[in-house]
C-alpha cells in the first residue's frame, strides 16, 4: 500500500488547492445577487430572482416546506395572490436578444404568466404591460401593451377558479377596489368612440358606463387605495377620474373632475370644472397632479395649474440665452435641471364633493401641503424666506396649519429645519426646534415641548456636519394615542404628548452600547401597541454584533438572536403564519435568505446564491482599535488576506470615506463597478483596512491625514502592514482625502483617487451637474465642513491649507486619477486640473478619463477596464509585479481600441 500514499496525499493537496484559487475579474460572472424577494401571504412560498454579473435574471419560486424550486429563465417582478395559491410574474427575452431587437428598432416584448402553486396549471399572456390580482384571489388582470399608434390596449380578465378569460378592448387604465367587488377601467379608442369610465361588477359581470364622451379619461382612483384590511368593506364605493381633451393652441389640457359615490347603492355623481364657483381664472384642473380621496371619503385632492396660450415662434429667430441673475431664488442651473419638474408642478386643491365646494390650498409661497388622514387640517410648508445656496442637508420652512374646508392658514412655527412627521391619524405633527422635540396638536391648535422632562436631548450632537444637528429619528406613535416613541443614540424613549413624562423603554442601550431600533413587520399596522411585545433590531457599536430583541414594557429587552454577523430587514408572512424571512451575512458569507419562527429560532437556509465561492481563497475580517494624534479613539475593520500567517506583514490597501467600521460584516460582492473589491484583493494576498474618520471643522484634509497616517502606523506596529507597501484608494469624498494626503506625506507607495474634488477654491463655486445646485452648501455646512460663512475670500489661508491643488509641488508618490467626463457630482475639470498641475510639476501621474461616464462608471466594459487597470496599478507598486505597457508608455489616442472598433 505504501506506493499509493504519496498519490493520495497529492490528490488531497490538489483538491484543497483547487478550492482555494485566487479570485480574478474573469470569475465575477459566476457571482449572482438576489433581487425582488417576495413572500407569499401564507409563508409557504418564497420568490426571488438571481441576477448574475453581466447575465440574465432567473426567477426562483421556492416551496418553503419541501425546498423544491421552480426556475423561470428571464422571469422578474413576482407577485403572489392574496390567498397565496397563485404567483404571477413577467418574462422577457435575454439581454443579448433584447439588444438585437433594440438595434433593429423593434420593441422588446414581455409576457405575463399566472401559475398555480397547488396544481400544474399556468396561463400566459403575450405583450403584457401591467398585471394585478384582485384581493380575494379570484381574478387576475393583465393590461397588454399598446399597439403602435393606439391609445388603449386589451385588458384580459382571467377567472382563476374557472380558468376562463374575457377581453375588454381599448383600455387605458384599470383598478380593482380593495374588497374585490368591482373592477373599474377607462377606455381610450383611436377615434374616441366608446371612450369613458366603466364599472364591472365582478360577481355578476354586469358593466355600467359611469360616464362616456369623446374625451380622454385619466387618473382613475378608488377611495380605498390606502385602506387597511379592516377598512376595506366600508370603502371601495367611490371613484374619481379626470376627463378632458387637448387644445392645440393651449399648453395645458383643461379637465373636468368627476367623482362617483354610493356605487354600492344608487350611484351618484359630482363634477368640478373650471366654470365652477370659486375656481381661479386662467387655471385648469391638471392631469399632471394625482388624485387622492380624504380618509373620511368626503373630499378629493387634486392639482390645478396655470393655463397658457402657445405662441408660434421660430427658434431660428430667437436668441438661446440663460439670464443668470443675482436675485434668482434658485440659480439658473437648478432651474434648468428642475425644468420638467417645475413644468409639471401643480397647486394642491380640494373638492368637497358632498357640498360641491372647491378650495385651493397651496400657493406661490406655500407650495407644499402634506397629506394626512385628518378630516379638517393639513400641514403647509413655506420655504421662500430661507432659500439660499448654502442650504445643505436642511430644508428650513415656516409651518402652517391649513384648514381644508376654508383654505385658511395659520403659522405653527417659523424656520423649522428638522421635521419628523404626522401621527398616523394626522392629529399631531412632530418637529425639532433648537434642541427640543415639539408636537403640534391640530385639534387644539397647541404646541407642546414633549422632551422637556427628559434628562437628555434627542438631537444627535455627534452629527458630523456643521449645520443644525438632526434628531435621532421617530420610532412610532403608540396605539393609546397619548405617546410617541423616539430614538436616542442607543435607547428608545416614550414621550407623553402632553409633555408630562419621558420614559427610557430599552434601558440597557447606553450601558451596553447597543443601538436599539423598532422593527415593524406588519405593513398594515400604523400604531405601536405597547400592550404587546415589541420587536427591536440591535447593533453593537463596538462589537459590530447584530440581531433582534424582544421588548415588553417595563422590562429590559430580551435577546432573540444576537451574533457576530449582519442581519437584513426581516419580512413577515401573513398575520398568522408566524414565519420570519431575513438575510444574514459576514465578510465570508453571502447574504442569503433564511426563514425562522417569529422568535428567530432554528434558522433554515432558503437560498444558496453563490455556492462557487467555496472554490476560491477568501479572507476574513478583524476589528482594530487605534488612536489618532488628536486623541480620538477610533476603530477600523481589517480584511486579512486568504491564508493569513500570524506575524507576517502584508501589502496593504486603505479604503476610506467617513465611518467605515460599521461595514465589518458586509459581504464583499464581486461586481462590475469602480471600487476595489476586498474579496478579490484579499484572495490575492492583500490586507485591506477601512478606518473610521473624525473630522474637525475647517480641517477636512488634515483630519483625514491624521487618521490615515495614525492607522497605518498602528497596523505597522502590530505587524500586519508592510510599511513599504501601503496604498490608498478613495472615491468622491474619499477621492478628496486621498488627493490631499498625496500632497502631505510620502508614507504611501501609491494612490488611486476617483472622482476627486481637488481644488477647493474652484470647487466652491462649481455646481452639481445632476442637481444644478452650487457647492457653497456642501463646502461650508456639508461634507467638506469648512464652517458656515467660511469662504475662499474670508479665510483664504484655510482654503489653501486644505487644498490639494495648492500643495501639488510637494507630491512624491505616484498616483492615478479616475474621472468620468459627465460626472454630475464632481465636475470632470477637477480631475483634469489635478492631472495638469501634477504633469506640469513633473509628477508621476496617470489620468483615466472615461467619456460620457458619470460620478460612478455605469458601462460594463468601462467598469471591467478600470478594475483591471486599478488592480494592475496596485500589483505593480505593492506586489512588485511588472508594469503593463499602458502604465509605462500610455496609450496614444489613435491607438485606442474603442476608436478602431466598428
């Protein structure tokens, strides 16, 4: 037997090595992510799609009980019927075939399928656009795609029990009411013959024409759209729709608002038109605004808009000029970006159809009126007094109580920066003023400081930006109607709405540095029932453990599961199933889905999205604590390379932004994008460190420099990092930091900076291309944190000190810049300026400029290209691998492969 021992040993070693091959970009196509997870109401079925990198989706319909799975190629958007006995989904051609159709200027068709989960039966409808189940699970409706030039399309109504289909032609919109007694639909025929609003009684199949005319019917809306289950039987008896026709000489279509009520008895109708009493002159009822019924069903809200006549003009005779004026409330670039939104803006109005009265609620100054369930009042916001270019992260406004019956408005509070919203019934509105939490009672017209009796403030004083600090957030409103539960840093507090008491519900959060937050598993439940156990999520600030706790009022939270991993937001099946669905992940474990009982015991794994990972070498994570030179005690998460050997120093890559240690248990998914993937770098022998950074106001660059150099020294001292082989990579805000550090120290071997703000003085007066807003806000009170009123003219020395561009002559480290020419956040010129300055000063710099790419690379070919070049760059400087030719000599423009391709 002896001769066979070496062979067996060889086979064992070979097999082990085969399972630990280093991960490469070419392997990324084997990885998939989970999208569109859905749970059937009875908890018996779980649907999800696997989307591979660069590949087509595969929909999975999984039996929770026996783990059997049905795979549907190119399936997406699964929906279960209310009874859980049917699933519906769409399918479409794979991306390769779809691309051919698009190039041939043909539409890409999609089909809709309904499938029985108990018997072998399915029904397919080609060329489908929309689908919906009735809530009783008896019917499935599909609106087909419109034929070219058509206004409406066929609506297929499928009886799931009888397996019979009926077709209704020229339908433009449809909707079931929530109690499933009726299907409403609008018809829009090519010649407008038969156009109207129709009501189909699902029990008898009798169809009623509620209104018919040679007109366009839009915005079909039931009164029970937002109704809870217990409300459905009392609602679903009212419909609203807009009716009108376009006039070529006018910009806006003039509509009539039609409301139908008492549909369960003798239907009644109320109409509102521009001729109605009190309707403002030169306005129309606009189809650009949505329709919504009040909670009591007595009123309907809609939008009105100014009417304008079209003027025939030739663009050849008109100057194309944008007049930028210092008095503009919004800078011209903002106006340009928001042009379509502003064109579609409508003023909120209400029609009390029981008495026929109309009121306009919003106006030119108070443009926002927030909807609620209150029968008499809404909250209005007037921001006009506080519009300026420095607002960043805050939206100051005066708050008003708006009477929806009279349209009268009354100031509640002036200059409120932070709001937390309505109570579910709309009676109360919660907001922050100074460091207090205030609640406004619409019924009593009374404001109460509900935080006055608390021994703490609920403002997050550790918020890192120099503007008004935000509150920690709202957990919810109690079912007794007398309290609200709010977040503190770690604990949950219950505050009486009359301001009489403040109670720490979770008690142990501050002591154990565990952040508790309320988890609401029931989408139907708007209130917190404190008589029942409350589910909490838990996060250990220092340990990074996560899990869920159970809370009974008056007791300490009780752990259900609390482990060294990260849990995703749980999903609950139907009310009585008792099953919870959730993901859990670590750096080494993909966030697959699990199911358990409601106490989170006996986790059963449902998905295995990436079994191929076992073939590859993979790193692991460890928390490291360090202190910067200012005395800040900080953490970072360190990814150890695969096969890590204790005491060996490794080539090290730093990746940072702001706080990064909370990503400790985040799985490093190999995907095509423009970031370094720690799974890949660890698999190939790198150590990666992601530190937390604390910034001082006015010192964004020097703060980062302090933290990163302190962290690097700690890793060197601990024996993890090879001090001669440390590289940095950062993108956007991280790109600024890497660019600044580059100019201050030669401690690092090489640096890659992506989409970086590199010249703080020019950046200050530049704009976000995506929003049009000027950078004054982010520079002073936002992420850059220079300080309110700290400008390049008032504090030039500070700007120069923190400006990478000012220190370019000091650069001693080779570096590479990534930037897309259509970057909508950090203008491409920032990367170009830095490159030109470094090149002029004889520095070793490469600029990877990607035409027509935004702030992050979106084109797959470009993503792969950058991943290869970034890896080659780090491999050369940190692993001593040969430099590819493009790094040594560059690529002349005429030698670009892209330019040579057909």
